[in-house]
């Protein structure tokens, strides 16, 4: 039996500058910190293209930021690191970091957003919905087209990522519009670069909340299923260091990839291939955390179809985790 390597990676923001590293770029700082990442045995580095730094106006992409990204790619290559390049950031560590051209004085701050930051300061304004606003949609396509075209052949690029927990930045009005956005952006990337996989950084809310980005819809469009797991934010985990959290997410997402909208097991749901789970683990208790957007039968799938899925080889030993959790 051939075994694929288990790749370990890290989210990267410079320790001294965090979200302001693109506007105050120092390649020496990146070299030093990528040395640490390499020496720790990590091989995948997720970087975030802060939206306002890369696209200060909707009709243009910042050439200086593109040059900085080129330096980061070269530095990663020198250390044999691969990059997970994440667009439309967007939400990060509490605030929404918003390009000035998206702000609107007549719009309130979205109810789920803790703080809006633009131009380096907190602002008391809302912003247009990037999933539906015509200007934002065209601007998003321009950013993707510019970055992917320039860097698709760089050996350090490992995958393209459509966002960091994008529902924390904005909700698509409906699940149909959410899936349409993912399909539109993914299709654009694949038309330029059919070689690198496309992902979208979802998180636990996409499992337990109907927020317009349903896991089965998103995974049907992308190549790599991604889920951010934070047990300390889940009242249905058994604790902040729940050891079953990541295994369950892996098994759960394997089932999602096999399950149609009516909750019936099928061989593969959509395109999503490898599963990537970041930052934690979760134990789903159906009574406290109903799964949204996967059809009425999905809860039954979790309880009754684990044996079938395990026999199919998709879950393997993780089927034992599901048997315990769903007993």
C-alpha cells in the first residue's frame, strides 16, 4: 500500500507586522521567518493577500504588491516551501480588512462583523457584498486574473485559495448565489492555470449555519476540501483541546464528498480531492449542532452509513471515530 506524505503547514503573518507586512515589506524579515518555518519541518505556508494592499482601486492591482509577492515566492522556493496563496482577505483575526472602494457611508457594519478596518484604522461604515456587487465581482476577477497569470508557473505556488472564512466577511444572500460565486472564481482560475488546485478556506460555521456557503456546494466546485477547526469556539466540542475534533472533521468531510443533497451516499460528491484541516478539531453532537445545507438525510448518514463508507475505503480508520461519535 502506497502512503502519501502527511504535509504540515502554517498560516503566516510576520510576527512584528502582521497584516501590515505588504505595505511595509521587508524581504529580510520573510527570509528569517521562512528559515524558522523550514527548520520546524513545515512544508506548506499559507499567505494572505490583504485585499486593500493588492487592490487599492477596483480597476487596478498594485504593481508593488505583486513585486513583493514575487519576492515571497522566490524566498519560499529557496527553502523548498510551497505556498497556499489566499485571496480576498477580507476577514482575519477578528476585523474585516476592507478596501476603501468597497466602503459605503450609507451601509451599517454587518451584524456579524466585530470591526471594520480600512486604511490602517477602524471605520464606522459598512461595505458592499463581494458575492453580489457588480463592481466587486469584476474587481475580484481582475485580481485573480492578474495574480494567477503572473505566478501560475512559479515553482513555489502550491495552490490557490478563494478566501479565509469568507462568511465572516459577508454572506451570499442565498446558497445558490454562494455556489455561483465559488464556481465563477474557480472557473476563472482553472481557465488560466489548470495545474494547481483551488480551495476555499471554510470553517465550522459552514457546517452548522446556513450562511450561504454550504460545504457540499463549495466542495462540489473546488479541488481541495478545506475546513478550519477551532474546538474552543464550538460549544459542541468536549473541550478546547478536544482530541477527536480533527479526525471527525476529516471523516465528516469525506462523507460530505460522497453525499448527495438528499443525504444519500454516493461515490464522490463534486471535485474536491484531498482534505485539509487547519487549526483544531471538532466533535459534532447532532442535537446541538444540526448540519445545514446537506439535505434532511445527512444526520442519518452520520449515524447509519459509517460502516458502508468505511468498507468503501474512503474513511478507513477514521470510521471508528464516527462510529463512536454517532452511536
